[in-house]
C-alpha cells in the first residue's frame, strides 16, 4: 500500500476523513483572510518597506501554521484516545497493537499537519509576489495588488472546493466565499485610519 | 503431515476495516487462500462474522494474527477440515 493510500486508510478507519477536509478549508480560509487583512492594512497605511511587510506576513503565517498544528494535535489525540477506548469496550479487547491503535496514534499527526500546513502554504502563495518584487523581479502592477488578487483567487478556489464537496454549483460556492473576502476587505478599508 | 484445508471462524470486528478489506487481508496471508465472509450481525460498533478460509495448507496462527491486526477478535473455531498427506521430498 502506498503512503497516500495508507494515510487514506488510517483516516477512514478512524472516521476522520471529513475532519481533515474541514480543517483544510477552515484553516486555509483563515490563512488567506489573515494575509488579505494584513496586506490591505499595509496598503492603506503609509508606504512601508517591502521587507517589513514580508516579515510581518511571514511571522503571522508561521504563527498560524504552528497554532494549526498544535491545537489540532492536542484536541485530536484526546478525541482518538476516547474513540479507541470506546471501541475497545465494545470489542472487549486491547486494540493498541491493531490497525485501530496505529490509526489512533497516526491520525492526529496527519490531521495536525493538514491543519497547520493549509494556512501556511496558502499564506506563502499569497506572499510570493512580495518576495519576487523584493528580489528584483519587476511586476506589471504593485506587488501588494498582485498579492491581494492571489488571496482573492485562493479564497474563490476554496469556495469551489467546498461546492464540489457539497455537490452544488461550484461557481455559486466560489462567489459566496469571494463575497466574504470582499466584505472583509471593505470592513478593513472602512475601519482603518487612512 | 496433516494439513488444514478448511476452517470456519466466528469473529467479532469493528465496522472498519470493512468486510471486503477484512477478507482481502486474510486472503493475503496465504498464496492460495479462498475466503468467504458472511456478516451475521451488526451492532452499534461491531459486526459478528462467519469467516470461511480454504487453502492447501492453512496457517491458523497467521490468520489469527491478521484478524487481531485489523482489530478483530476470534471467538471460536466452528468447523475444521484437515487432511493427511505424504510429503514428497
């Protein structure tokens, strides 16, 4: 069994397949909106140095990643232990050495990784134009605008992903999440001191 | 030498892995194993199964280990068919 199939199998027997998907979307959305908020915040502020913007955003991205990993790991370990104990009571046997015991130990790690990597990777993608510009690559428009566009695109894609899961119109679902991002942007413009 | 040709087991297992994966894992224990699995009862967290294994020389210990590896629990051996054969060296 390949590593990916093994991971799928472990998630399925622990019933955590949908939890991983939910965490990916929820925390990915968190990462994208946080970056969008920070970048718009810098955009409406007095011109800050690009390296400062990158460092602030990167700091937030790493913090989001660490928060995602640690919070999911701690809560999932407790949940999986509880589920294993319940199953052991039903089976009247020790399942520690079985696939279920292995899955109860590995599933929290997988879930924590997805929960932490989703906001981190999405944030890093949004920061790409800022890095490129900082290393001397000339972009046709301001790197902050490109970063905002990437953030909106990724938020739209998360909506499309949700639409496909729910088996509803991907376009409608994508536009719904995009609207959330646009309302967030509007609120930031409204409440920040320009 | 006496070889086990057929064995019928009463097994309790969690809902996952499902019956297909469970029987496949048992069949993988031997090269010529044929497994017939029947779900007799389904409870909230468990399933009671009748597992029939046929093969040239069934390794009971290995089957038991495969069952417990997947979280199953062997309750009883309900039927056994063995055959005495002369080893040809």
